């Protein structure tokens, strides 16, 4: 084992002799080799060249002080530990030295072999621990910056301390924007952010916490968060290190599977109901016609009134069954390259009377270049007509349509300032026959979703009650020129 090279920086030779005698009395004196320099300039030169393992620096160095030397060493990134030697009553100097970065301080009149050996051991151990910590931080920083998974660091109050490039890209923020946020703002559901913090505070870690994050443009991102709590070495601060996994694809796949099963079940129920109800309805209809003849309803207002009521309700039930059955049928689609602008303009045109009657202002923002999608023209006109109708019936006074490209998809965003969707209704929005309207069968959105899925697209929505709604339709874009050449 090589001896530790110690440099004493002191302008008084007598102090060097005294210090050397103290070193000779250290029980493990063979572990240390003491050298001496008596001026500031030679000392800083030795430090810059890393000639020694540790430095004992007297506070008084002629026209300079040990604090001056310490400042210069810290500014020059000197890694070796520095111990300041002071006189009695210099407590302010001692505190200042530690604040600047000294490894320790010793009062010269109180130095003995055991005190100096303890201080040397402590300073060297601290140096090695600090070096290991810096190397660990460097490795972590490399992983943090290069990770393809979003990585987030928050404090216990939710303040965001850092987010890696993958996280910034995932949520659409710049570094400056995300650092101005509180972590709770990333959660779509505020209650889940509280639950997340409670679990990690109780257990010190959390694995695969599934929740929804909100991106800068208000898109809901399905995520799974794994995190651990880290307390700094001075026990003054708690930090949450969070790895965020995007599970949108998995959730969408599971949802598509569930939707497919729902559609299959609904289709079986519809066919069964059609067989069970259609025949009795036909008999009721024939009986009503016969009663109309036998009771001479045209000459009896009371009889005619009751027969008309029965007939109207028969027609309503018959229409309900017909719509239900039709909603489960998978129609043959005529998929061709279609210009989105034309489809949307046709949908708006079909509702021009309703828009005018309800004083709805509709704004369209299309891409500078035409966007083509692979779609069944009539089917998609019906889909967008229904989305616009929903906005009108939600008392919207403004509807904004934005069309843009996102990777391989064309995105049609329909935003309104209507009543919005209540939180308790969101999970039921695409269920057949679920409706909050006094009229209608609740088949519009389920049929729209089914049509979009049949085009290999997807339908998303974002809404707060009282603040309107945003529906986004994703359809596979088409290279019209290539398709036309085939």
C-alpha cells in the first residue's frame, strides 16, 4: 500500500517542524508521507498538477489566506480534499471554509496525532465516497438522457426537477415549460396523483401504477409508472425517480378486443330479439289494421285517437329494433382514396340548416395540401355528420374543425364549446343505447366508432363537463398518386 502523500501549506517553518513531530507520533505513521510548501503560488501549482493526495492549509499565508487558496482550488476543480488549519476563536473562518468546500478544519493549538489522523481518514473517505457518487451520477445521467422511456424526477411537493428528452417528446413540452409545472398537472385524474404519492410515501417505491397523463395538447396518454423514493445524504429532501411506460398501444389492443366481443355479443342479442319481437309486432300491426276496419275508426274520433297512439308506438318499437339490428351488421365498405376536405364539406353541408337554426359558428382549418384517406365516402360522411350533430345538441355555439397529418394517420379534430361530458358518463359513451338525450336511441357514437374501427382508425375524446369536448378521428392516410397508378 502506497503512503498517503500529505502537503502542508504554511509560511512558518516552525509550524512545519511541529506538524512533522505530530505525524511521527501517529500509530500508523508509515501510511503517511508529509511534505511542506511555504507559499501560495507553489501550493496552487502543486494542486493543479495533483502532486498530493490531501492538503493541510494554514489560514494565514502572508498576503493571502487559506480561504483564498481554497477558493482558487475549488474554482480550478481540484479533487483532492483540503483541510484548513485555524487558530482559536476563528469559528467564522471554520464555517466559511466548510461552506466553500473544505473537507474539514483543525484548530492548530488542539492538533494531536489522533485528531489529525482521524481528520485525514475522514477527508480521504469522504473524497472516495464523493468520487463514487459522481461516477454514479454520471452513469445515471447518461442513462437518463439516452433512455427511450420517459424519465421524470419530482420532489415530494410535486415540483418537477427534471425530465429526459424522451419524456419531453412524449408529452410535447420544452424543458422550460415542464420545469414550471407541478407533477400533479401531468395526471388526468387528480385523485390518482394523490394515490400515487400516498403509495410511494408509504412503501418507498411503486411498480406499474397505471394512470393517464395529459400531454401539452391535451391528449390522454395511457401510462404505467414505476418509481422509487430517494432521500439525499443530508436527509433534507425527498425525490421521486419515475420511469414512465407508454401502454397506449396495449390498452388500445385490449380495448379493441373488448369492443369486438361487445359487438359480437350485441349482434347475437340483436338477432335473437329480432326473431322474438318481429313476429309478435307483425301480428299487432295486422290486428290494428283489422280493428281500424271493424270499428270504423275514420268515423269515430275516440277510437281513431287510441288506434293512432297504438300505431305510433308500434312504429317506434319497430324502428328501434330495425336500428338495433342494423347497428350490428357489418356493411360492405367501398374503400377508396378520398379527399378529407370533400368528405367534411359534404358532412357540414348536410347539416347547414341545423347549424343556421341553432346559430352555430363553424370554422374549418384544413392542411395547405390536400390530405387523402382510404375511406368509404358515404360511411365517413355519416360519421362526421353525427359528431357535428352531437356538438349542436350539446348547445355548442362554436365548432372548430382542424385537419392535419400525424405520422401515417390523418387526424380530424372536432372541438366544440358545448356542455361537455360528465365524468361518470365517459366510460359508457360508446355503449349501445346509452344516451343522456330525451330523444334518440344512443346508437350514434357506437356506430361512428364501429365505422372508424372498420377503417383501421381510432376515435379519441377529451372533455370536461361545462367546458366542451374534443373528438379526434384518426384515419390511415393514402398516397393518392400511387394508388391511382395501380
